[in-house]
């Protein structure tokens, strides 16, 4: 298996950004979920700009990390591994078989949750509180998937760096 220098640089960049995104999500998760996120706490969002910013940061960082992995790092990594890429669900199934993500079904559940947090929270604070608690519960799985993909990227790039060129 051989990847081009531009593929290698792209993978290195995506792995680096993914690792930073994990840290940012962890930081925001810790600040937002120091206390249980309840409907009563959600009612304070309009009067508490710090809480509102933490909520927006959590939703944004959760979605951004999921997008970074699912839409960018995972397809690039699969491609570098000489795996055929296709629609997101097919890529997720391959990633599950390769042990890069826990479960394609869990990933799709996280995706639905992300969409719920982004689009429905303003109208129903009970939905918001429930979705945020679910998002908080998914953070370890999302970060673990990110770390597995980043580690596999590093393993692949290291293997490429030490592989002697083939004789033609």
C-alpha cells in the first residue's frame, strides 16, 4: 500500500486537528456537566450568557468532532488503507469491522442526537436537557473513536515511513 505525500500530509493534519478537537470537547463537557443538566438549568439559558455559551460550545464541538471523524478523517484513512470508500453508512460499517469505531449504529444514533441538539433545542427545553445528557453520555465513545482513528493514522504513516521503496 502506498500513499502520496499529499495524502500523508492530509492524514497528519486531520489526525492533529481531531486530537485537538477531542481536548476542546472534553474541556467544554467538563464545564457544562459539572452539575446534572436539567430542565430547570435549561430554563436559565436566556438569563445566563455563560451557560448559553457553554451549551453552544458543547453542541458545536460535539458536532464538529463527529463531522471531522466521519466526513474527513475516516474516509481519508480508509482510502489510505486501500479500502473502497462510499456513502457514509458504508464507511461506518467498514470502520466498525476494522475496529475504528464501536458501532455504526451507535454512530448513527450520535448523528441523530447531534441533529436534534442543533435543530430542536430552542422550542422544547425538556428535549434540550435530555439531548444534552445523551450527548454527554456519548462523549467517551466519540473521543475513543477519534483516538483510535488518529492512532491508526499514526501507525499507518509510521509504517509507510519505514517501508523501503519497492524495486521496479
